């Protein structure tokens, strides 16, 4: 028997990591191209700064982490020294930060100040990834880490960027969810095709779904975490809406429900962030549970949090829970244990009670 020694990430599929990464890039192209068409130079600037920053600082980090023993700094500029370091650097060290840079940029508005994008990208790639050892070893999604960091540190600047962003309406915000008049301002068709203000890559439902279908057809993303996320979100959003959340005399209950699904970054996060194979559990049921917890948290944040949107926050929370989920589902790598399914259903029922009570002004 021949043993093969490989570095992480470890993917249990008959496809290479490089091919999976290329598929993610291809899946991101529709929303990226739409963002550039809609926002022109503002989108190009944000995308280039984010992508180049993450690629460059991953390179610098790898040089420091994998610096050859005994090699002096001046040798870096020699042919031999360059070859030594080049051997530590693979195409995956370009594709991975390229994807993270694209995803982070697409969660931002166009015309965002360059230093906000730069600092966020730097924080995401260094703190969210490289401090853990680099590709395949990070526990946090770098793009989500970067987005949460700039939301906390540069919230006012990001809101200013939304006000400068070209939009189809006088109201500009991080997401249509952030305005009280949004449901009457934007139709479901506007949300479906992307004729709304918001983060560059999160506004067009149809383009996100096209990317999702491509990824799942190519088996380059695990559909379990996606379904766990989306179905739990849809179920609990239904509970919230029938309990009175978003109630309006001018908007039907069905439209309110569909609006919650299509507005904001839920579908974008479900397609391109929760499916990250590095930061999600390795067991099949674990990924369903992982996605379900994240989807539930998004609904809870939307109805009771200080933010109108909570996708990236929920993703970082479940990133921390992934090792625990793997531990709890150990021994069931390819199974869906009935005990686990009962626990998941019980969790969703409990979340439904909490959300319903919160909306109706009850216990919570």
C-alpha cells in the first residue's frame, strides 16, 4: 500500500482543490460582472483593492511561515533563494485569497473608501486565516471576518459609501431590509433581478441562484450546509411573519415572507460562505446542523438585533461551533442519526417559540 502525504484542506471528493476553487470563481462571475455594470469604476476599485491585498499578504505570510531554515534575508534576492521560497507557494495560494477577496468585496458597497477595503482585507487574511497556519487550517471564513471587522470599526464610513452608490431609488442602504419603507419601495421583481440598492454582490437573487446551481452541479460545494441554512431560515422566517413580523396594511403576508428571503445577503452567504469546506464540519449531518444553526441565528438577529442583517455574524458564530459539531457527530461521518435529527427538530421548535414570542412581545 502506498501512502500519499498531502497538505490540507482534505476534500473527500474525486475533484482537486484547484478545480473546486476555479468553479467558485466561475460561480461568482455573474454577480461580479453585474456589480461592475451597475457600479462601474466604484465596483472595480473595491474589487481590485480587496483581491490584491489578500493575495499579496497571503504571499508575505507564507514567506514568513515557511521561511527555509538557515536562509538569510539577502538570499531572497538570489536565484537559489527565490526557488526555495517559490517551492512553498502553489496556485492554491493565489486562488484561495482571490476568492476571499471577491466575496469580501461583493459584501461591500461600491465607492467604499479605499482604506476601509484595504484594512478589512488585511485583517481578514491575516487574523481570519494566516495566524492559524494558512490554507486549510483556518477556523474562520476570511471574507466574513473582514466584513464583520469593517462593520464594527468603519460602520459610518460604509453607510456613507451606500449613499454614494448608484442605485435605482432615492433610498440607499446596506440592504433594503434597513429601511422601513423598503417593502413598498421595491417590488419582488426588483429584488429578483437586482434593481435595488445594497451590497454589490447581494442584490440580484437570480444571479446568486445561477452561481449556486453551477456549484452544486459541478459538486464543488456541499449542498447540505446550504439546505440546512436556507430551509431553517425559511421555516423560522415563516414563523416570524405569521406572528406579525413586518406586518403592513399595504403589503401582503406572502410578499413580506418572500421579501425576507430575497432581500439582504442570506442567499449570497448560503451559496458562497456557509459552503466553505475548510470552516464547515466534515460529517454529513454535521453540515446540515451547522447550516441550520446559522440560518436560525440570521432570523433571530433580523427580528431582535440592532442590525437589519446578520449573515456574516451568524457565519462567524457557527465557524466557532464547527469543531464541537464534528465532535458530537463523530462516528456518524456518512450517516444521519435519528438522535441528531430529533435534536435538530427540537432546536428549531425552540427557536420558533423564541422568535414567535419576540415578535408578539411575549416572554422574550
